[in-house]
């Protein structure tokens, strides 16, 4: 009989951390991935074996409320920042690379992706997509390094709907293809 390899996670609600690292409470007690004791109130801090701060989550009435931050291991650089209201993602959530540069922003309302998602490379926007109710709904644009639009299209209910237009670096149209409900027309 072969044993299945299963990933184990520390479960902080919607925040899952792979259990390949030993994590510790502020009082230096080891956190068991099977039985995490989350606070009812205040700032909950999680540390790595090295003593470096790894995760911070603010709680109010037993729910995530306020800011949550995760740091890159062995660094003080923030990996991501999320904002919560009543245990649900709310506001702009950001992800950074190991140099601390912004690589992604998402907008949430009551735990639902609802607003613009932006992706960055070297502090330059490279892509933006409008979401409504966790689905792509509205514009999608990709950009060249000179900030000119590379591709643009619209989505409706997570499907291409309208024109998909590709441009060269000077802004001239290369291709223009019409879509309806995800299929080329």
C-alpha cells in the first residue's frame, strides 16, 4: 500500500499557509497546523523558527477585521496585504515581489472580487481587468512598457464579448476580432 502525499496547511480562515515551515505564536509556542488557536480580539502575530515575523492578522469579535500582512521568509519585505471587514476581504488587496515592488492589486467587496484587478512589472502597469461578482465583466487591457495599449477587449460573465483589438507599439491596430459569449463571430 502506497502512502498518498498530501499537503498540510495552517488554516487561518481564508488564509492558508503550507505547513512546510514551523510557525510559532508570539510566546514562542509551536503552532500545530491541526489546531490553531485564533484570538478573539487584537493583533495576531505568527513567527518563523528564526524568530522573524511572518504573518499579522487583526481580529475583532473573533473575525478578521482590519489589516492582514504576510512577509517573505527571512525578510522584512511584505509579500501581501489584505483588508478585512467581518471576516471578508474588503478593499484593495496587494501583492508585492521580494524587492517590495507592487505586482498585483485586487478589489474586493464583502469577500467578492468586485472592481479592477491590476498587474504590474517593475512598477509599471502591464494589465488591468474589471471584475463584477468574481467574474470578468467589462474592460480588459494589456500594456506595452511605453504605457500604450497592447490588447483590449471586453468581457461579459467571464466570456469575451465584443471586439478583441491588438495594437502595435505605436498604437496602430494589428487585428480586430469580434466575439459574442466567448466565441469568435
